[in-house]
């Protein structure tokens, strides 16, 4: 069973080697990268922010939970580009369950 996050981001063509999604989070940045690894994809999240301004931005922890439902709920890698809140907000919620490795 799929959900919107999987339908939009997860490659359906097995020839896709890498897919990058730029996530709208209001002020700040967040990107998800899917890299082919055998018959599945490694998942990488670069930065995270919750839309505190109410600009209809994506709830990244929820999106990642939905995206990773079929992947044992495990994010393979989180990369923080720099320690500002608009690139790190919600890291606690993200780490409470499904990060394998953090690079800060």
C-alpha cells in the first residue's frame, strides 16, 4: 500500500539511479535524496525545518515517516548543512525513531 509521499517521491522505474526532491518548508531548506542500492533505495535527508510561519510548508518528519513506511521506517542518513534553526528545526522529532546516521 502506498501513500502520497511514496507516490510522488519513490521512483517507479528501476532504471532511476538517483532522485532528489526539494521540499517546501517555508523559510529554510530540506531535501530528500533517494539513491539506488540494489533493488531498493538508500534515503538521505538534507536539512529539516518545520514551517513555523504557517506558509503551508511540508511537515518533514511526517513526510519521512510516510515515505519510509516500507523501508523499516529507517532513514539511512541525515545531513545538516549548518546549525541554524531554519535548517535544523524538528531534528528531535526526526531522530526519535528513524535515523541511522547523522552528519552535522
